[in-house]
C-alpha cells in the first residue's frame, strides 16, 4: 500500500488549459498559506486555540494541495506563483487589517512580480 492509496491526490480536469490549472493551484496555495499566517499571528497575539487549530489545518491542506499540483504543473512555476500571490496577500493584510502602510516602491515591486509570473505561466504552456 502506497501513500497514493491512503490519501488521494486532488485533480483538475485535464481538458483545462495549463494556465488555468496552474493559476487555480497557485491561488489555492496562496490562500491556504495566507490564512495559516494570519492564524499564526492571531494565535501569538491572543493565544486562541481555534487559531492554532486553523493554522495547523491550513498547513496540512497546503502540503496536500502542493503535492497534488505537481501532477500537472512544474515545481518552479507553481512555487513562484504561490509566493507572488502570497506576498500580495501579506501586503494587503498588513495594510488593511494591521494598518501597516506600504510605499509605492513596494507596489511597483508587486507589479513586476505579477508580470514575471504571467510570463512564466503563459510561456510554460508553449
């Protein structure tokens, strides 16, 4: 019995374009990671066991989604896209929830990262 028999991998339709499947995977990874990061910060500030549980669940799901995404997408493309989306989420969370302002240079760097990610995802399909 292998790990594949115990925990089935998530699947997306093979008929969908690579860019769609990769974007769904990257977005899901970023949401799970950002939620886990938020839960960790809230747990550290308030010691709420619910937040600790949420963080642990997000990290377990993150690992499962990441392993599943590697069935149809390259490691570099998925990882870079996940990190780009995560960084955008962290900046937005910091600015709007925790009141940490960011400079226009930071947002320019975000725009450059988004452009690079678009190039990677769209170029990887050809």
